[in-house]
């Protein structure tokens, strides 16, 4: 690993706090491969691919993930080379408990134990998430997150994980982006089970929050020496103007997509405005006695923030056609902000200041909860065109990371409690229905040979981590 340009690390204009977490994130299904090996049970991604392979980019399934199951030692050594002191992945529920509840798969117990030990031996602190979109099929057959039995089974699974690894893993996360299975699976048809029904989506969201709180309760009952949190994808909702109608529209998007998980997991309660909105439109999920007290006790120690892009919102320009299903978009429109900066290799806006706005909001309105950026990244389609002398020269990704870190630094200077930054992701990995369409890694993965080659951004990151900052 050679430094891209040493002059970038001399005056250290952006120096980060001591023990800042430098690393990256991935997930079990997206990195392990071995989808049908090692005693793993099927999850909904295995099932959906069997049913509809053409819903996956180039028909590529999770069996083609980046072979972490076989090559975790190599990958962890490569993480160390580019300066990781932390790494987040998830445990696959259906690998550890193939049918979701009951017997624990000892091969999986051994595998995750070895991964944790290998990370620690390399001075990389493991951050473990317990659910990253991968519901076991047997649990989906029970109703997925619509079922209270699944909530209980998940809490038992979490308990098993804490007992097995709680002595060594000090940073736990119950869920990654819990709003995404709600949106993808129950509103917008981009995840299994491809339902479009707001009320069912609301139930899924509520039960996920209950499952989170049950897991937190189990964790605290074990009195382990560590922290438990949740990872949320926060998308700042910016109104087109300060007109009442635009502001109201942006507020509804914020309530539905951000505060529906942020408020209960940090403050222990749902926003009154959200409850009023759901009641007004007859979309309230079934809430049983004791549920709200359970959720109130599930407030987190640590918040992971995934940030990719903001939402640009305006009031509805046209009358809503209410013949179709009830959707959030009945209440706002998206708009393209003139002059916005775009990722030219994927249709997402780049707005680095969003990091600052999120962290400042957490500082001012959420008790300055300890947090870190748990995902941020730049997906690039056709990244092979940037290969020179065998290496991806991804200067655009270095600029992207620096841009976000600069705003993170400013927020921290002003008192935000942000402890680290993880890029999505360590190595180009398989990504749900997009498979390998967008490459995100510090390392390029050759899909034929499984060769890993560091990109220029990985070399830059090694230096930034070592210097704990940059100019
Ligand atoms: C986040 C997910 C990740 C990953 C990333 C990139 O929402 O937590 O699992 O998929 O987005 O998404 P994509 O591959 O669709 O560009």
C-alpha cells in the first residue's frame, strides 16, 4: 500500500478525535457466499431468486457474493492493510439458526467465532448487526415481521448471539436500516414479499421496533460489558421553499422515513404528529398493552447513521389519484434541486453537508446520542473504465469521502458526539436486486478469479486512518 500523496497528510487541517473509528461495513448475505453451504437455511433472498431470478441485475444471486465465508482471513488481513480499526458485518440468522428458531447450527457458531477472533487478533474491533434484510424463509412463512411469533424468535436469536459472543463483541446493532424492508417489501416492491399495502407496512415497522426493543432487553439482562444500538438510514428532508405547504410536505416525509425509527429508538417514544397522521388516515398498526413500555425501554446506547443522499421535497403539484394504493407520495412530491451535485455513475445526489445536518440534529434534538457514520459510499456503474495499470483510480471516491468527512469534522468541532466513519464497503459486494451493478469497495473484486485489488481510495484511506485525519 503506497500513499497517494504524502502532502495531503502534513498540516492535518482535519484532525479527528482520538480513537476515531476508521473502517467499513458489509453484511452477511452480501459478502459471505456459501448461501447453501455450511448448514445455512434459506433466507428470503435465496427464495426470491428461485422464484424470480430476472428481478436481480444480470440474474446474479447471493451465491456469487465475495466469498467471505471461505476467505475471511484474507479479507481481514486486507482490512488491516488499509487502516481499519473497526469493521461492521452482520450475522446471518438463517446460517446460525437455519429455521429461524430451535436448533443452532454449530458450523455457523464456529465460523462467526473465528471471524470475531481474527478481527480482534488484527486489532479490528468487530461491530455486529443482527439483521440486515435477510429473513429466514421459515420465519417469512410465519408472516415475517407481521407476526409476533417472529418478533419472539428474533429476540431468542439475539439472545443466542449475545451468549455466544458477548464476551468479545462490544458493539451490537439490532437492525440495519429497518425502514428498508418496510419500504422494499411492503410499499414499493423492491424486496420480497413484494406487497404494496401501507397498513401492513406500518405493522412491519412497528413490530420491527418491538423486536429491536426485545433484543435490547435481552442484551441488558445479560449485563455484558458493551453497547447496543441500531443502524438507521437517515435521509434529511429538505423542503423546496419555506412555504407552509412545502415545509409540511417535507415534515411528513421526515416523520415517515426518519422519525418513525429514530424517535422510538433514541427517545423511547413515537412522535405525536406521526401517530396523529396514521390515525387520521386509518393506518395505525395493532398495538397491544405493554408494547409502548417495551419500546420505551429499548432506547439505544449508540446510533449508527447510514447516509447516502437527502430527500428534496415539495408540496404536491397535482391532485392525488386516490384510486391506487395509499402511499406516502400522496402527501409530497420529489423534485430535482437545480444545480444539485450528482454522482454521474449512479443516479444519486451527492450532498456532503447532509452529514453535518444529521449530526447537528442529533446533537440538538436527540440528546447528543453517541453515534457514528455506519455507511456512506459512492456506487459506480462500469467502474472498470477507471482501471489504469491494473488499479481502479477512483479519485472521485476519495473526493466523496473527504467531502463527507470534512462536514463530519465540522459537526464534531461544534460538539457532535460522532465517533467514527465506515465506508460502504470494504470490497465490491453483491447488493440485493442490484447485484454487482454498482461498485462501492476499497478493493475491486474480480468476479471470475475472486482476486482483490486495492483501489486508490483504499490507499488514501490507509493514510488518513494512520494520520487520524487529512489536510
Ligand atoms: C444500503 C444497504 C446496503 C447496501 C447499500 C448500497 O441501503 O444497507 O446493504 O446495499 O445501501 O445499495 P445499492 O447496492 O443498492 O446501491
